[in-house]
C-alpha cells in the first residue's frame, strides 16, 4: 500500500511539474529579464509624460533605469550610440537639426501628442476685442503700447524668454525683423516669475502680452479661447515665416502665422533596441496623452505639487481601461 501511495505521489508531482513551464510562459511579461535605459528632457514640463511611459514599460515587465535628464543634443548623441534606448520628449520638426546626429541609428516611433507643441504670443481676450489686435504690428499703435505698459517705459511689456533659451533668440529676431524695438519691451527675467507677475496683473484687470509654448502650465491658468488668444506675427516682404498652424480655433486668424513651427511631441528610440522589443514598439504606436491632461499636471507642478510619480500613477488609474488596452496589444505583439 505504501509503495502504491509513493508511486501515486510521484506521478502527481511529475504531472504538476509538467504544468509549470506552460503556466510560467503564459504569465511571463515581454519585458521579463530586460532593461530599458531611459532618458527625459531637461525641461520639467516633459517629466510627467516620461513617468507615465516608464510605468507602462514596468507593467510589461521591464526594469527601467533612469530616466536620466538630458538636453536634446546630449540625448540624440547618446541614443545614436546605444547609451540610452529612448525618450518620449522629442519635438519635431524643432529637433530636425539633430537628425544628422541620430539618423540611421534611431527613429521617431509613435506620438505622445500630435501637433500639440505650439509656440507663440498671446494677448488677453478683452484687449483683443477692445483694440482689435491681430498681430505684433498692432503694438506700434500708441493706445496699445500705453495699455500694455506696466513699467512706465513707454513700451508694451512682453513676457519673453531668459537669455540662452532657443525662444529668446527667435523673439529677438522677431523684434528686429518687424521693427518692434520702440514698441515692445521683452522681459527676459526668470520665466515662471515673470508669468506669475503677468497672471496677477491680468487678475487685477490689466492687459498682458506673453510668449508661451505648449504643453505648459500657463495655458491651464490662462486658457486660450477663454482668457487669452494667440495672435500672429506680421507678414512682411523679405521676412520668412514658418508655415502657419491650421484649425487653431484659439487664434485670431485661421490659418495662424505664429512665428514658430508647430511641433509633434514624440518618442525617439534606438533602432537596435526597438527591433529587439516589439512590445515597446507597439506600445509607443498605441499610446498618447491628451494635451489638457499635460496642461493640468504642469499647472499643479508649478503650484508646488512636484510628485510627478504619484501624478503619473493617478493618471494611469484614471485611464486604466485605455491603458490596459494599449498594454494588451503590446503583449500580443510580443507573443
């Protein structure tokens, strides 16, 4: 009897053992045993997106190092050499200048926000209606200069960009190209502090002119179409202007000559890495983040809530069904 029981126990154990590989294979995530070396941009308005994608990568079983914070020039060099695998903070066509660095070694893969990265000048809506403001040229009118002159120097105040930023160079070029030196005073102090001052002035009933980009916390606190409107740069013979944005209902004109190129926010990945990781390829193709959600997080961060990890976790929880759908397609592509 004992002998028979021993044989039966052994048979059951053998049968159970034979099930383990199949069960383990079924449960295995495509990223098990793999690591992603991830980077993120050196502008903090892109960290929310990076953290959301990082957590989705981890849901697929990947270990993620970083993301390490890099400037664009450093990232594109690193991704071309395979020192990092990806980031989700590409701005194109703005970053086209780096294509000679990474072309043939890395590529754009999917889009975090298609056409969402805008740059340009905004004016409070009341002033647009009161003074019929359409372009920067309107600030040459005395009554407009006076309405926007908050420091008493006889010029309209413009919240611009600090020295060393790419937008500071473009704004300076606009001031020269459109002969605005006697009309507009670009404020080049710290951007966040200058915008906080402008928002306070707006809340006190004053008129404001400012540069911004999207995604950015400013367009959450001053909503285009409600509080402010995008205005155009003038069309002047001999001055080339980027292609206008089309279908932008929050601009004074359509198409809207903003003076800056509209960009897609996109992932950029190393070619060899993505060839070996079809699940990541599929996820990048499927996933995206609505611009209003990015605006809201940027605004919260500007107001002192800088727990980006918790914010990303909550966003995933709030959009769990959609995220689960992306992850399921990623898993299927790796099976």
